[in-house]
C-alpha cells in the first residue's frame, strides 16, 4: 500500500521541487497543502504519515503546525524543509517534535538518506 | 512593453528570493547575534511610469528613510537599493547596544553591512537560477533621513525597470522591516524572465 505523505509549502514551485527530490522508488500517495491550516486538515484526514513542512507560510506557519500536532498527540514523521537555516530555527523545530530539518533547495540524496535512517522502505 | 510577470514566474521568483533571504537571515543572525525571522518576500514589477509611486506606496507615503545603494554587473546589470525606515535604524542601533548618541559612522557601517548581506543574498540567489555570477561594487549611502517620495526621481533613472522585493525581518521582539528595490534595464528583466521559464521547465 502506498504511504500517504503530505507536502506543505505556500509556493507551488517549492512543492514541485520537493516532490522531484523524493526517491523515485518510494511508493507514496502525495497530498499537497499551501498553508498550515490545509496541512492540519490533511493530517487529520490521515493523509500525512510523513509530512514535509515549510516554516514560512501565510495563515498558519510551520511552527504553528508543529505546536498543534504536539497538542493532538503527533502521529506523523515531520521533516521540516526550510530556507531559514539558523541553528536556533533547527533547534526549535526539533523541540516541537520534527524528526529532521532539510535545507532548501532540497538535495535528493539528503532526503533519501534521512528516510533510510528512519527505516522507511524505499 | 509590459514587464509584468505571469503568476508562475512570480511564484518562482518569490521562492528563489525566499531561499536567498533564508540564507541572508542566517548571516544577519550571526552579525547581530539575535534570532531573525523573515516573512515571505513580496515581489512586484511596476510599470516604468509608476516606479516612483510604487516604491513610495510599498514603503509608506511620507515616511522618513535612509537608503543604501549598490550596483552590480554581469549577465544582469543594474542597481540595488535597500531602504530603511528611520525607526528601524534606531531599533537596530538599540539592539547593537549603542546609546542615544549613536556614532554616525558606526550606524552607517551597520546599515552598509546589512545592505550588503541582503543585496548579495538576494541577487546571488537570482544569479544562481540564471547559472551565472554577478560582480558587486561596494555599497554606499544614497540618502539619509529623507522623505521616501523624494528618494527616487523616475526621470533621473539610468535603469528604468524595477523589481521590488519587500522583506520584513523581525529581530527578537522588534519589528524591523526594510525594502529592497532592484533597478535594471529592460534587457536584464527579459533575461531574468527567460531564465525563470527555463528553470521551471526543469520541474
């Protein structure tokens, strides 16, 4: 069965770039979200076993999504994908339960390495 | 000739600027030893006749500003201008721990440093998608404590097309915003648009 994954970024271009960087052998069903609220909706609908989450977004930003997920018992692997690479940002998202931080523009080898590290079947 | 962007081009340019600004924020955080948050940059290419008014509108009509300019050359050429609101300059000085009588040369140096980081990050990010490099002249103070509406006289512009990038930074609890204006000749804007199209076709 394909793994339901969610790609959340306000830029359509950024979503395309990320989806292109995913391992081609990974059997996934991709849902896209353009802001944090859409991401939460998809998450609650069970469409986000793995979530790729941007930080800077309108409506609800990535930090807000992580905070809400924590309150709701976080049942998702969240990988933050951001251009904001300050060490403090990385620390904050990890405290909020994200498993990893990937820097934009996304390097496909980084994503694959990360997924393997967490035992995702590719 | 109209230089407006398609919504795809705008989205792509916004994302490229966003990535570049993330890198700039990281550098600024080091310079200022504080946490810097950035908003999603807003991009606009106004009609040539409306550059002056578009800039005043973006910054806020009647606002007192200080501006830094820096020229660049290469596959794209033109001039980039960073516009700081006067309150922002004070907040920055505050954050840097200067007292009330901030030394003028220290303040100028700080404004030049920040402009250099922002302009370099933004334009190098854009140059990356063009797969080219740019060279920069050192930044210089363009105007100090002037009213925004008198900063740019459209009839005096050497480069008559503009790319406006609005970036808002928050430094710790302070709101500090500044604006980046890039002025380029028409052939550079055309090259930029072609490069974005090529870049997007790869995705």
